């Protein structure tokens, strides 16, 4: 598993997230719930889109809410924070330190990657998005 304190590798981190989701029976079928064409790990913040609809976590949380609410789907939106709350549990039911855990599993970029310019930060998010899209295109 990648260590977020070393040089950040979005491909390795996304691969850890894919492996986690693939191995978790609660997320069986998750690949069908993520639209790689809509995928944006920055969640649209650089493209003027509504937040909480485009990243992996938000898309998976949205799918869970649709399954739970059925025909009341018009009231549903994905929530990255709720996704992390649901998935970032250790074996004893305690939450890991969520930020480091999310970085290690490719759900966000490290805080220390904030290089000072919006363009550079957006490029980091784009690299993470591309890593997820590549892995989603691969056969499980």
C-alpha cells in the first residue's frame, strides 16, 4: 500500500482504492456505479460544476442513496464525506485518520501537494482522475 508521506504516486494510490473496493463485499459491483466519463476527482471545483457529484466517493454514495431511497431519487446527491465515513473503518469499527487514509487510497491529493497555483493543483487532481479512469477501463 502506498505511503502518503513519500513521493505521491496517483497511480499507486488509485490502485489501492480500486483494490479496497474490489475486496469489500459491501461494494460489490461498484465499478458499474462509477461513470468514468463524468469522473472528476476534484469534484468539479475547477470546472464550475456542482460539488459532490463527480468523484468516485460521491458517485458511489449517490448510488447507495438511490438504492435506499428509490423513487425519491430527485432529493439525492452524492456526498464524498459520507462515503469516507462509510468506508474508512478499521477492523474494530474505528475511523482511520481520514485524510491520510483517503490519500493512500487515491480518494484525494495530499495537503502538501498544494504547490501554490491553481493550475498546478488542478494538474494534480487531473492526474488522480486519469489514474482512476485508466483502472476503471481495465478488466477487473
